[in-house]
């Protein structure tokens, strides 16, 4: 077991072969999914089984284009638009995102639903995978990057995990040489603020003052722009709708898709209060670990990687499609290991992190295994070990 965990058997050639084989299978599935989306175009026909979550983004922004952005937070008003747009095969999806996200989705809402879905995924997945390619070592196999399971999962269900992952990946590339632009990328996380909790801690601890100012300024400008464009009524409606997020967390049907510390404990039978208390403790430890790593100023990529990994431990509202953010610490550790030597167990953690979006929900359902909290904790640990070794050298 120890030799398996050390993963000496996982040579570069084997990793490349396994990665290409898995990637080919994932791409074939993605091609079939795309063909079905194109076949199930709006009109008469069977319900659309793919890209369902995007219907809330599109319908909420379309409601704003119609002049009623506050109505996006009224599920009764939004539901007919969702059903008419996409023939979804469920009861519909409430709109739970801040008006900043609604504003960013306005260009896509001007397009027909199917075109908007494909354009949304092509733009953000393409930008994210391009940044990820630049984070990885030169000569890294291209097919496993294109078929990244986290990106494929987001494409299939129509979610925005690639958007938040893009913010982290772009910031990791820009922080050292263009801190203002990196801060702007991180400030865009205001559209999904629960994933940005580690960002100010990381920037403060590392002394990245220009990036911190740009992060705060960009977040403020996006909030102000959404207020000016959509009106204060949209923000008041969003504030009134926030209790619905708590209702989502209390819904047992959502726990398998939710991969946070809180959800893992709830799935294992813990009560709401106890699960939330442990979630709070995990968030505190994650923030402390991110601060400890960044205080040593290990470099831009490691600092942003720590913030991305820590984000997976800080919020109870974490879905499996958000695991795209883990691609940043995975890429940073892979690059470091390829340039030096992999630590014991590091290869296995990297392989598990790559596959996690495919198996996190299944492991939760079948065995109650809290894969994501363990994985995020392991990634933070390896980032800390790498930072300590670099300072000791």
C-alpha cells in the first residue's frame, strides 16, 4: 500500500498514456453531448437533458433585458421563461446569483438559448484552458488538458465553474508582472463571492498591495456598474432572496452534488448546527494555512494556488462543478514536481484531483466519502511543504 501511495509506478510515460486514454473517452462523451444539444433545439421535441443549469443564467439576464431584473429573483415569474427557452426536464431553477453575474450574462441573453449556451461554454472554457496550458510545464500532454473533467462537467450541466477557475488561473499568470490586472481578475470573483474568501487573506499575507487594491476596486466597480445598469431593485430583490440559499443547504437532495465539509457531514448524518460549526472550523484552518503559506512569499503562482485550494474549504455552498478551481493548484504542483522531484503521495493527490469532478458525487452517494475536503486539505499541505522546502534550500 505504501508503494502504491508513493506512486513510483506512475511514470511520465504511463501518466501520458492513461491521460490520453481517459481524455479520448471524455471527448467522445462530450461530442455526443454536444450533438444532442444541437439536436434538441428549442421547439417541439423531447426535453433537454444537458446544459440545464445555464437556463437560470440565461433566463435571469433575459428578464433584465426585458426591463424587469428584480423579477429574476421571483421564481414564479422566472419559471415560464425557463420552460419556454429550454424545455428543461425538471421543475426549474431559481436564480440565486448577485446582480453582478446577471450583468455579465447580458450579452449571452441577447442570443437564442442554444446559441447562448454553446457560446458561453466555448468562451469561458476556452479562456480557462488557455490559461491552464500556460501554467503547466512545457511539453505537457495536450489532450488531457482539452478533456479536463472539470471543464467537461461544466459544459454538460451548463455551469460557471470555468469562469471562477479562469479568475484564479489568470491571476496566477499575471500577479508577478501585472499585479493590477491580476487584482482585476480576482475582483471579478464578486460574481461568486463565496469562492473569494481566501483572496484578501492571501494578498495581505504576501504583501501584494497593488493587487489587493485592484481586487477591491474592481469588485466595487462591478457592484456599482450593476446597480447603475440594473437598478437598486435588483439588489434589493437579491437580498430578499438570500434565505433561499439556506433552504438549498437544508435540502437532502442537493447534498450529493454539494461537496463542502458541511455537506459531507450532513450526508454522514450530522445535524445542521454541528455540520455548520465544523465547516466554520475548517474555514478558519484553511484561512490560517493560506496566510501561513503566503507570509513566506513563495511566489505568485503558489499564492494564488493556495487561495484556490483554500476556497474549497471555506464555504458550505460548494458544488462539484466548482472543482474547476482546483486545476490551478494541481497545475502549480505538477509544474513544481516536474521541475524537481515529486514528494511522497503527491502524484496520487494530483491524479485524484484531476479525476475528482468525475467521481466526487458518486463517492458521496455510494460510500459517504468526503473526497473534496480531504483533497483540498492535501493540496494545501503539499503547497505548504513545497514552500517550506524552498525557504530551507
